[in-house]
C-alpha cells in the first residue's frame, strides 16, 4: 500500500481491537480469476462478521451475483489479460442498478497513464497487484474509508484531481456545500459520524492545513475539560505538550502532502493544567484543505507504564521524519525500474547528504540535529511532486526517485532543493539562546544518477552511482550538485568509508555468528536455530547487519559474506555431527547469491570438503528476492535439495507475492513475516491472515515458522492456528554460539 490509501480510524486501544467501525453489515463482491488470491481476500474480509464477502471468478459470474444479491462494494482483480476487467467495469457502470456501486480495481503495477485508464472507466480507486499480504488488511480499511467518507461527506467523498486518494464518487452539490457550510452543519456531520460508527469515546476533529481545529465533536469536555466549541479555531500545537511538537509537525507536514498518519501519540492540555495522552490517526482531503482525525484517550495505559502502540519491527517509515526507510526506498526503486522498462521511460535518483550535520550535533546538540533533519524532510515534501518518492537513507542522507525526468530536468530539481535549503533557517537560528548563539546554515550536497527505460539498470547499481556522484559533489566543495559519469570512480577519503570498512572486514574475516532458537510448537522445545551475522568493528564492537549488509550489496561484497557464512555453518554442522549432536541450522542467502548460478556448487564443495551431506542445513531467501528472481529461485531450491539441504521462504507477506506464484516454488519452510505476528493477539485480521497462510502452506506440504513472537499469548494463538514453529525474543534472543550451546565440538 502506498500513501494514497488513507485509513481514517485505526481501531480502539486495548487487548480487543475491532477490525473496522462499520455501522451495519456490508456486502462485498470479490471478482478475482486467481483462486488462491480470491480465497485469501474473502477469508480476510470475512473476519469481521459484519462483512458478507462473495466471490466470482469472471465477468458473467459477477453479473449473476449482482443480479441476485445486494452488493455495496466491488473489488475487481486484474490479471495480464485485462480485457475481461475492462468489459466488466463498463457493464457495471452502464447498468442503472449497478452503476453507483464503487469498484476498487486491484491492478498490476501501473503508471499514472494506466491509473487514469481505470479512473476514466469509473473505478473508485486503484490498488497495486500483486498485493502484499498486509494489503489484504488494507481492504478492510478501504471498506472503512467507504463508510467514513459517506458519514463525513453526505454525498460521498470528493475525488482528488487526476488520481483519487480515497474511495470516491464524483463531487456533488452537497459535498461542495460542506466545504462552504457553517460550522454548525460541520459539527453536526462529525457528531452524526460518531453516532453511526459507535465512536462514543473518540474525539473527532477536522484540522485545517495550517494546523488549526476547524470542526470538533465527541467527548472533549469529559476528556480534557474543554468543550468541542472551545477547541474550534485553536492551533493543535497550542494544545499539545512542547515535547510532542516535533511529532505533530511531522504529522501535519504529511497531511498537507495529502498523506495519512496513524497511531500518533501526543499529550494534550486539560482545563485543569494537567496532560492527557491521545492516540490519534488522520487522513487529508486536499480538496477541502482539511484533515479528518479520530483520537482516543490512552492516559491510563500510559501512566501505568504499559507500552503505547509503536511502529512494528520491519516498518517502512522512519520515525524521525516520517519518510520511507532505505529498505522501502530500494523496493520502490526496483518497482520504478520495472515500470520504466515496461513503458520505455526513464528517470533519475538523487542522493542527498546534509553538509555539516556532525558539526550541528557536536556544537548545538542532537536536538538541533533532529530539528535540521525535520526541516530538510519538510522542504523535500514541499518541493517534490506527488509521483516522486523520498526516503531517509541514513543519519543525514536522503534519497529521491524522480520518475519521467531526463538528466537536465533532474539537475534542475536538485538545484531547486539546494536553493530551498539555503533559504531555510539554519540550525540554532531560532534557539533563543541569544545573539551570540551560533547558527549553522542548512546546505547539502546532491548526487544525480539518471537512468533509461531499457531495463538494464538494477536498483543497487543506481544507488551506488548516485553515491559516487554525491562524493564528487562533496569533493567539489559541498553545497552543489554533481552528475554521475560512467568514468567516475569511488572516492577514497582520509577517513575510511563504510564500503572500505566492510571490505576490510571481509578481507580480515571479521564476522561472527549468533544463533537464535526456533521452537517446535508441537514438541515445545527448540529444534532449530537461525544463524545471524554480526560484523566485528575496528575496536571489537559488534555491528548489526542492518548497518553493513546494504553497503555490502551495493559495493559488490555480499557474495563473499554469503560464502563465509556457508563455510562457518557447514563446519559447525560437521563438528556437531562428528560428536553425535546433529543440528538443524538456517542461514540467510542474499538476492545476489540467489542469482549466482555457481553458488549451489560452492555449497556442494563446502559440504564435500567437510565430509557431510546437506541434512540439517536450510537456506533462506526473502519472498521479495524469490519473486523478483523467480526462475532462478526455483532452480536454486531444486539444486540444493539435491544436496540434502532445505529451502525456506523468509519474510513471507512483506513483499508482493501471491499464492499463485508461491505455489510453484519448491520450498520446505514458509516464514511468516513478523508484521503479522507482533500484535497477533489484538488483531483478528492478522489471525485470519496467519490461518490462511497455514492452510495454504499445508496444502503445499510446507511447514510454517512465525517470526517476532513476543509473548506466551501469541504462542498459544500460533499453536491453535496450526503454525509449526515459533521464533522471537519470547522463545529466545540471538546469542553467541557458545552461549547458545552451539560452539564447535572438535
């Protein structure tokens, strides 16, 4: 799901979380030719008893259902041959009895022209397909948006120009009246929404894009001692604890850009001078220049020390800036390159590094550094187009994807970003510490790496090229733009760069392995271990893989690291087998090694050299890597099976696989992504997704492993759902091999 999909209400806080706030039963028709994808979607939708989900495999079946049943929302799945979907959508919109039913198209990755192609035919929204498994949960949020929109805007939500951001119908007279109506009507609409949705405990409010409360409804007086009428017209920051201003600023910035915010925690002042904790979510309606928000008082939970909702492990948003993380940026770039290859268009990547960031932290403190990052992120949001993608790649580094631009246009964008940076207030300029306080200007260096739509460029290569150009910009005096040229070579400075540090570690074999136990949910004991890599720093400190593996991949060193891990794992297996203590170990394999046709032979040689077969060795690849290299992943799994090794699909649900693809991969274990596990007891939707994965994995003869298992309640839910194994801190934390009882026995 991307930023265009906007949930308005995230559900209550506590051990029991309702899926959506539907006022009544709603009938949804899923039209999906791929049977397993249809089955999963229907299972997830049916998790809420108020949703009546029907399925049709083709157009005639769908029209039959529409003729026989009352349907309020249609989810239309599109495959490579999209003509059936075009014909069906036209038929739905041409018949009077079905023309007003919103149709959400689940389409293959498309560009703006293709989106317009669906919107022009009457689609209410377009979601990408193949969907992440988490995207099936977003279908529930889509239904919620449908109902919330009809509550907040009497004749349906307004469309965004060109590309609708929510489930929409054409703008109508009454929706335009809402935009100019008096506050009494608006307050009534919010109050009516609260009554319809049963939101008796939620604070409902609409924020203008300058951060003022435009309308309010709900139990404001009983929560904070101020009536809804008294809240209206006040700035949200005025009501918020100073320590939470940064979080509010980031949220407001995202909303102004037409995005969404979920699970924001902040403190609001009460009439008695104390503070109450609120958990709130919001979505913007750009046509009204408003954001609609729901908030719940979670003060008792906060004051008793219970953890408030936080971003889950593996989240794709940076907590400081709200931007995408490096991992998500790389995924978005891969998709953009595939789209460009499909349509023959190009684009560019910008690598942006803030100048003097370390000086800001050292001189003015980390608070000033955080403020500088927030300002830079805000400038990027204001300057970039809706179709551009921005991310925070490191401490002071940002990345930008510019689709559909040539090299000259990319330089113009980069120069304009620098100009906006220069015109912004520097760090310390508003510190209030007096005229003698130092102010450090906000400047940056930018590397530009253009690409063509020929499908020849990989995301890793493109990021390296942008980094090389960035180094050229810094070497040229900073506060400037540099373009990557083919003859450019990486810059070596007096201080070792991360690529140099990783290269030294590879050359000196400065790595260690930790082991994390994997417990059988049938036997109740650890029967397997995953080996996790750590790099040993120059001073003997342990560096986590998230810090150096991306560098190793981009600099072409990941193959050496993968082979080192194979050697160590094979030696460990051999030593334990000689001592009569057989092991079952899992190791991770990078996408690079998956593509390497010689890698299986390397594994065979390592096993032969140790005098053992591959029993007990399981090689993991991520779902994303397997699907992006599907044919090679299939061959790889078959080759290592011939050695006696096992194959596992890791992080399942985090990528864009559908079961129709996965069922053709011969794997032994399916590792369910932790995003579906870490809040499993509180999420009925996640419970349904996990059960669906287990059912389909069972039909394929595959065992399942749940990651990020954090408590006993989750263990019991997994066991009752039929999951085979559990892995996570509740089962056991990663530990050195000796501590884990896996040290080599000679």
